[in-house]
C-alpha cells in the first residue's frame, strides 16, 4: 500500500472511489464510464515500458493496476489519418483518407464510433481534438470544446470522455525555439539518427515533455478519483503515433507507428469486460492497432460493432479473436508525396516502398524546424556522417525487412538475405491479402482518389467496385514499378497504353525509378503521355522522367507542362502538389522559368480546405532554392 502511494499519490484514490449507480444496458448491467487520456507524438517511452530515462510516475502507477500492451500500432504515423482510422474503426486507406489533412466522404450509412455511443445513451465529450479526414455524419459529442468535461453530464448517465494533451507534440519537443539549451544527460542515440549534440538536445527536450505529459495525465486521474468515479471508469492511455523526432512521426517504421497503450479496468467490471490476460500490472503480447479502438469501446459499452468496421474488439462481450499481424502505411506527409505499406508480426516488420526513388529525407517544412535536420544533411553530403544514419538521405530499397528483436533500430535490412526469404514471402503474402481485403486506395494517385468516384460517391464505394478500381492489376504494376530491375521494362512500356490511368501512372513511375537506361529508349512514348494523357498525375510523372533523362527539348516541354500542372487554380490541386514536388526536385533545371513560378497562385481558389496550404509551402521552398529574381 505504501508503494502505491509513493509512486504517484493516487494508488488509494484510484482504487477507492465511491460507487455510483451507472445506467443499465440492455442486459440490466451497469455500463462503465470510459475515459480516454491521449498524448500527441509520443512512443512507449514510459517507465512502465522499461525506459530508464522516463519520469512518468502517474502512468507507471496506472500500469501497475492495469494492462500494458506491448504491441500497439497507430496504423499511420501522423495524426489526421491515424485518428480517422480510430474514429471510423476502418483503415484510412480503405476510405481514401490516408493522406495528411485530406478530406473524403464516408460511405453511406457509416457512423463514427462516438456517435454510436451517444445514440446508445452515453454522454460524450472531447476536449478539442478531432483532426479527422472525413466529415462527421451526425452529432458525435455532447460537448466538444476546451471546456468539455464528463462533470457536465446529467445525473448518472455513463460517459465517454476524451482528454488530449499536446505537451509532447513535435512543436514542443523538436522545434528550435522550445529545445533545452544544453542537455544534462547523454541519451542513447538510435543508430538511425546522427550522434550530434543537436540530437541529444532533441531527446532531452522530448523526455522533459514526457514528464510534463505524465503530470497532466496524473491530474486527469486525480480528478476522476476525487469525484469518486475511479471504480466506475475504464481508463485508456495512448499516444497517437511515434515521437516527433527524425524517422519517428511520419515514417512507417516501428519507431513511428508503435505507441503506448495502458488500459485500467476496475474490479467490478473485470469478470465481464476485461480480456482473459488481464491482471493488475500485467503485460500482454496481443497485437492491437487504432482500427481496433472504436470496436473495443463499443464492445465495452455493450454495443456490437457494426459490420462495416474493419477493426477487432480486444475487450468486452464482443471481443474478437486476436490478430497475428498489424498493418501500417505512409502516404502524403504534409507537402511531400510517398507511398509505403508495412506489416509486422511480433518479431519481424516488412516494408514495401512503392516510391523507392523518393529518399526518406524529403524536405518537410514543419519537420525541418528541428535544428538537427540541416546539419545532418550537410555533414552527410560532406562525408562526415556515414551509414546507418546517412541512409536517411539516400534512395530507399524497394523492400525492407527487420528483425525487431535483434535490430530494434531497424538498420540491418534482411529483405535480400537468403536466410530470411521465407519470412519475406510470408509477410508479403499477408500484406497483399490485406490490401485486397480492405481495397487499399493508395494505389491511386491522390488526385484520382478524388476524381475517380462518381458525383456523390465515396472513394470507399468506388474502390469496392472492381469494375471501377481494378486493384489487382494496378497493384501488380506498382510492384513491378518499384522493383528497379530492367527486365520489367518491356512490361512497363506495354502498360503505358493501359486504359486505366493508375496503371499508366505506375508504368511511367517504373521507368522513372529505373532512370536513364529505362527512360531514354522510350522518350517518344513518354512525350505522348506528357502531351495527351487526360490524367494530370500521369503527365506529372512523364514530365519528371523526361526532364531528368530526356533531351534538352524534352526538358523545355517538361518545364512548360509543370508550370501548367503546378498552378493550383488551373489544375487539380492534388496534381498541383505532385507537380510542385517535381519542380522542387529538379532544382536548377527550373531556373529559366523562375519568374513564371513566382507568378503562380499560392493556393487553390476554393479548396481542398484542409490541404490548401501545401502548394504555398512548396512554392516558397522552390523560390528560395532558386534564389532571388534576376535583375533586368
């Protein structure tokens, strides 16, 4: 008893709350309150997970009474699509909502899980954090504001309350203006980050904010106990994705996807609602991910999750069989385009890089507010930083495979090791099966996710119609495109004539990935795409291939095409993002049209509202790199 009180001062309070009469469910049983305590940009860097540098007594105390999940993933390593997955109980890439701050319609009849809770009688509150890439199909919250609180409910109505802290957000840990001036501790630097003083300050600031986050979480728990509700309330603590440090947030490695998850179930509910492995202070190896959170909360409330939800409840009367695999993804991250898909079991993680010609270290304005980034790049270019930290600034292999037990930093790629081909084949097959099951929309360029559905049709509905979305064919060409082997060039050239624009897109990308040897002999075919293809994203890829590996005349044609496609008011705004990414990568090749670039509108005229600032960021970066305008 003395140890619990010493840990955070909450042990007795949390276990000794006054009982209250909860509302009864259809079975005549009391329904639990459910409290969500969430933190942004934080990995499992808690004392409860064995981290010796973490000062987290409040959450560690919660873990001694609850269940700690060893394998919890966010499905996507950035907030908006991760939280969309959680709210919908459906993979964001199944909805077409996987890109950062995109916005797509939900399929008809779909409701987000807080709405279902509210309709079942729960008092639902959220203290100001949604960030969903889909519209709300009804009222989710009785209160949604900075003042929202379970205290405001009427009588003994059960509540579902979300409290979120940004104390560990990237803006509070990695940006120059918030970092500690000098670190008092030498932290162990992951092998994928450079061993520099700036990196150590990253970690020092991060752990400072983790301690602040723990104090904030402790206050939420204390308020619950002082109200006498600890014995009536199931508590979840989770982070929304990995730390806002290099190769964490935004990156589909375990460091970017793995999150802390602690769940406390009061004794009165354990027999009925807790999973079989639950015991105070226990750790579970059951793999869970954000797509499972909504179905789990519904199950705890006695509500059977609807059939359209793709997640599996891991608690409650509707608990589903455990998963063997977790799935993750990376799409457009802010202004930069990429496509990564990944799967892990309890030991290995497989990563498929469908755009291996895009290095991990693409310039993202928000990420590069971290003072380590420019120094890391400069020292790598000067040869002063080598592998594995230098891998961040080089092109990616098409496939990566890591043994997370032997190589938690994920710097020894086993994908091409003969001894691990059986693991690669098994995980590849699991990933392909998953992509087909959920009808992964990521094989469409983002512009086509929005353009392909019929008027009023959701991308999810379109993607589940094989006639509209021949996924197996598109995926096969995308895998060929990423492989880099020249033997696939004839098949890719043939696919340039396909009826489906996504097939043509990946075929052209495959030539671009292979470089001069693949592009030069097929310049005429690519010129035809550049000048005549009706899909703007196909023209963007053709323009890049010809600008990089064609003739001087090809470069002039590509410049003019990119000027048109990069205009967010004259072109599809998502195609404009793609075109301006290419302009930025072409560097001095675009110098002759600097003035025309400077005259482009910075933003789309009428949307997309959540992603409307990304063309402006790209143009600012392009014009800065090209230098000041020439004097007359």
